[in-house]
């Protein structure tokens, strides 16, 4: 298995020069709701037809914006998420992928999900970490201790959450302290994306901004590679790895195939 993983990625992880991006797919692997479930919850509360939701004419951010401003919604969205966006610590402790993330000792882990499953995985294994959800948290960063950066906010800080369309548009400005931190760390490290779809506009825009910065510098060929690990829905128990074609903006796709 190790021989099938790109050598540059393996070396970067071993040297603690790889930054992990953990997406919604990682959280769903331990039983958290999908974005589709969130959309259908909002749709039911707003009296929208299921067929209308399947057309995906509106993003969940736009629905969340309407939901929060609509008095007909019986339960605030944040309260519903608080109750449903969590799983037991035992389930996280039993997760092989969460165990591997802790064991690989990434210096920085970015996540766009709101849950604390990654933090729980570190705690279950007695490993220290620093959670970074806002500028104030950056003062707690310590050398040699993994940073878990909550790129779209954290349930412990409601002001940091990116849920509605307004939140999302503000986030896309990419001028917050967390964005400055990412541009600094992302320039010189290998990036590994797990649990994301390349349809995710956040990730495509992150990769585009990095590519643009390197291209403008004149040293584009010196940029560390980025890797995107993608799992087809029909993946089975005995996977093998296959390198895919290079994606736009310098990311290489790794697809988990079935035999």
C-alpha cells in the first residue's frame, strides 16, 4: 500500500511538511448528517417540496439565509445543528481514519466542518492540540503541537460560524486572519485534501488563489504539490490507489478504486 502512495506525499508527511484539509466526508464516515440532510431539514421547516430541493437551484447557504430570516421556521437552525451535528466519543475513538490522522502527526489540520470530532480523536489518544477558530486563538499556538484550524467556524464560537449565504460571501473575501495564516503556511507545504469533492467551490478557490500567487511569483515550478483523495460512492472493502490526472491549479487527484 505504501508503495502506491505518491512518494512526495509520503516524504512530506514524514517530515511534517504536509497540511491536511479534512472535509465533510470525514465527518460523515462516523455518522454525522450530510449537507443534503441539512437541506431537507430546512426544506421541511419552510414547507418546500422535496422535488424543488432536488433541483439544487439554491445552495444550502442560501436556504440557511432564508430559513434564519423566516419566522415560520419553528426551531433556530443553530439549535437544530447543535442537537444533530454530533456523534458519541466512542464512535470517534473507534474510527480508523481518525486514528490515522492523529498518528500521522500533521502540523496543521484545516477543517471546514463545525463538529469537534478531530479534537475528540486527539483527546481519546492523549495527544495535545491547539484549536484555532479566530485570531485570539492564534496566541495559543505552540511549536510542535498540532493546530486544528476551524476554517468555517466552531460551535464554541457562534460568531465564527459560516452557515448563511451572507456568512459564506463574507468568507469568500479571503481576508480574515485565518486566510492570512493559510496563505502563509500553504505556500511552502504539501496540501492533502480528504473528504472533499472537487465540486466544492471553497477548495477550488483555495487552490486557485495558491496557484495564482505562485504563478505571479515567477517560481511556479518550485511549488509543493497538492493532493486530493477522492472516494467513489461505490468503493468497496478492498481498495487500491490509482493516481489520477492533474487537476487545475496544480492539485493531483488520488482515487480510491475497487478491485
